[in-house]
């Protein structure tokens, strides 16, 4: 897979699918999730929507740069927030992670892209739209939230499963991956697929320290709600009704905050993208792109 070194010195692993002459769709992963979680057949369905699809590994994940030894522990960030103290220095924030994605677009010569992100990736694409509005043609925020800590809270079971340290031994890591059942779609949970993705991810890059820095970035980046109210971009918000990791309120508040945003609540969807729901999700993303394409070019610039 190709890689680019950004002006910041961060190296980002990425790949592309489809024709560069089609509208570009940049896909952004969630917390600790590698680009391989966008399965090839899902990518093909997006390409079939007439899109040039770009996916990449966020920093501190997959084959992109790791920032080992930098920044504060996320729990220290939370303690400072609760106490009203100045935040400790973190390795980066969502702003830097958003700039990474924009850097991939720069490298590929893409002036404006449609952007879609899941979970933390939804937070990152929201940040892209806020801080780089001239680069964003449309926004799709999936199973994400606004950064307001009072909104979209996980259930205790989902939070504990997410934050449990991953085993360092391969077979134990694969076995532990089924903890995701607590937040994934109840109707469509596929244990074999979860295990297979965990095995592929472990073999590709096992770097658990990066999770702390990504989590600290989320906590340190604060509430985007007010900034979201100033967006002027075709926006689709997708959220599963069964999501226990970021509750459906997170999607509702995101859509409520962004002027003109459309909200798609999906039955039988948890905090994942289950294969049987791909046609619904792909068509919705494609529809948001088509809305943006029909929009006057000067709007949102």
C-alpha cells in the first residue's frame, strides 16, 4: 500500500479505489481501527456509487506513524477537566488528526472531497468540516457525537469492554475481540468475521499504546457543538438504534446542531457497520454526495 509523509513529518498509510475522475470520498476510521476494517466489498459498493474512495490509517494506528512516549495519559486529561484545571499536554488533538486526512487529499491532488467517518472518525470529519470547510464537499458522520461529554454516553458494559487492555499474545487478542459483541449489532453480530478482522489487524500492526494517545486526543479536543452550528455543508448523520458505545443521542445531537443535516436512525444497527445493512448505508452516503453535487458550487466555500 502507498504511504505519504506529511509536512508535519507524520507518515500516513493509505490506498485508493475507483477512478480519480470521480468525486472523491475520504473514509476515516474510528478509535484504534485500521483501514482494513473498510472491507474490499464495501469499498466496491461505494465505488459503484460513482466514487473515488480513499481510506487511510489514522496516526498511531495500523501502518501510519506511531508517537510512542509522547503526551499525557487520557485519565489525567479527564481528571484535569473534572477539576477545572489546565489540561496536561497531549501528543495531538482531533485537529491534528483531521489535518492528516487533509494532507492525504493534498498528496493525491484532491481539492475538495466528500468525507465520511465512523465513531472517532466521525469526530475527525466533523473537525475537518469545521477547520477546513473549503476542502469539504459533503459530510457524513456515522455513530459519533459532538464532543459534549453529557451526550451519547456509553453503557458501563460497553465502556469497560472498550477500555480493557488488549492481550499481547495473538490467540488471546483474537479471543478478546469478541468483547465487541456488547456494542455491535445484536441481530447481525458475526463472531467469525470479528475474529478474522482481529487476526488480520494483529498481524498487520499490533500497537496498543496508540489507543491511549487517540483517547487523550478525543478528551482534549472538547465540545464541537457551537462550531457545528456554523457549518454550511450537506450533512448526513447515521446512527444505529442499538448502539451502546455512543448512544443514539450522540447522533441526534450531531444532526440537531448542524443546519440542514439529515438524520438516519438504522434499526438493528449497533456500533458497527454490519454487512446486511451495507446497501442501506451505501445508498445513503451516495445520496448525500449527490445532494452536494447538485448544490451550487459557491455554497459552503
